[in-house]
């Protein structure tokens, strides 16, 4: 039988199945597959995000550690530098008024040896927070004394820095005369880097003097005065001349320490940093240290000092600052510097339970034991950085007294290595 109007048979018409929707089972399978796919994509994204966070945190920590150690190493290696003169055999005569304690000659003396003050260190603890800096150049200076974090160390480096200003060919007319200079960079004068009252050093290979400049050099032919108005004498040790390898230096006392920045990261964790403070050596009994932040994320600075206890066998004994006597700093020939550095923000999936070893101290999670300190129990990524730094301006030997006289002489240790190094 056919539908005459449409040309379709009744049999054909009844054989076409009506359209139907998805069954419940098919819908559930489709949803399960979709959820599995979405969860997979989300897991890949989260893992990738976590890897990126850890990678970025590690990069920041490594960069901070390298920069911090490099900046410290530049100063530590040059500790006690005083030009071509040997800081063991050529004392520095100090005529400047109001020198810092480290450069103040002993009673009855007029000279100091830079090997004594070139490198000095202190340990800061909760018990000594307000007393550890007693007798230092920065005693009772709040920006260092109060802010240095307990459980961390403080290091001071003292050195001369060569200035790009030379003694002119005319040289000094006499030991009391002014110092004629060529000043291509305009370092000296009113409003310049060095003006009246600045502490300077002039040294040749045989003599060295620390004095205060008492004028503001100007004009085409500049000269530096050192009158008795700001010095105990207007006479230097020598009438320095350019052909005697004499040069002009600034003096620097640089202090490195760790302090709280007062900032917090996005997780509310306190951020500490490595700081540097430099002395401006004002003509005043009150010191003036200018502080600057160097590297963010440094939680602790720990230093051990290598004392050469036996020159003949080149024996070096590493001790903390408390193990170096006041007269033993000249025997420190190497410094082992360590920093514990963390990245800001949470990068780990669990609280940091790692152990970190720094010179003389182990940092642990939880309650510390003997010789240990605790680091914060948070999810910040941490890394320990340690470097051993040789101090270039150190010699091997000792001062020997001539019998019962008041005369002393530096005596090098025996050269038992055959390579010209008396300490090898």
C-alpha cells in the first residue's frame, strides 16, 4: 500500500525509528570521561605551576647567595690593605683627630698596624644583644647593635682604597707642606666626595700616615692641607713624592650583618637581609655608619676564622669569633663564610624539615641540640652557601723581641716548601 501523495509505502513509513536522547548510562560515562580529562589537565597545570614556583624560588636563592658571598669576598680578601707598604713591617702613623677606636694608637704610641684591625668579627646572641659590640668602632650604634639578628655573626673589614688622584710631579716641599695632587675625577673640594675634615691616608712603600684634610682643594693646581687644627701635628712621616710610589687612599671600615627588613612576604613571613654599613669617619667622637641593604632573604651569617697556629707545618685551626683573642686577629689568614638564604613566599608543599650546615653551626627544623640552631618551620625554600676566603694581606711568622730590649722585629717562618711561600 502506498501513500499516493508522497510516494512512500506504508511499510517504508513504519520502518523509520523515531529519534531518541542519551540514556542515563551513556550520560554518566560521558561525564566521568570529562571529569577525568579535566582533572588530568588540572593536575598537569598544578604540577607545572609548583615546578615553576620551586624553580623561580631556587633561582632567587642561588642569585642572592652568589651575590652576597661575592660582595663579602671582595672586602675580606683585601682586609688590612695599605698599598705597596707591608702592613706587618710598616706601621701607619695616625695624626688625625678623633680616629675610630680600631685606629687609635696605644698610650705612648703614635702608630698602628692595620693587620690588627683589618679583620674582626663578633657573635650576636640573645644574651649579648646589647653588649656584644662593646669597644668596637660602632658601639651603641642602634642601626647595627640593636638590629643585628641574634644567632648570626657580624664582620668588620678595614682597608685602604686607592683613589684616582695622584700626587703631582712637584711632590711635597716638606713633611709639613701641603700635598699637590692631580684630581681628574674631582674627588676633592667643597661638596665633593672628600672635603675638609675627611679622613685620608697617604703611603709609599716605606711610610704611611692617616690624617684629616683641613681644606677644600680648588683651582687648577689642587693641594691637600693637613694642618694641626684637625690633626695632632701638621707633619707627616715623609715629604711624599710621586716618584717614591706614594699614593693617596681613602680608609674604609665596612660592617656586614643580618637584620630584619621590616617587610613580610605574601604569606606573612618576616624577611631578613644581608646589610652593609660603612663608616664616614667624621671629625667627631661620634661614629657615622651609613647602612644599606645588599641581599634580601639572608636569614643567618656564620663565620669561622682560620688561625695559623704553627707556621712551620702550615697548621690552620678554625674557630668562631669567640675563640679569637684580641691580639690574635693578626694570625687569621682565612675566613670561612656561610649564609643561610631563603626565598620569599611558600614554594614547598610541606614545611621545611631539612638540615643546613654552616661554619660552626647546623640549622635544623624543630628543637635544636648542642651546636645547632633552629630555622623557621615554614614552606619557604632554603639553601646554605659556604665559601672559604683567603686574606691576601697576611704573612706567616711572628714578632720576636730582642732579648730584654724594647725592640721587636718581624721574623718570617722557615720556607720549607721550596716555592717561596714561607707558610707552605
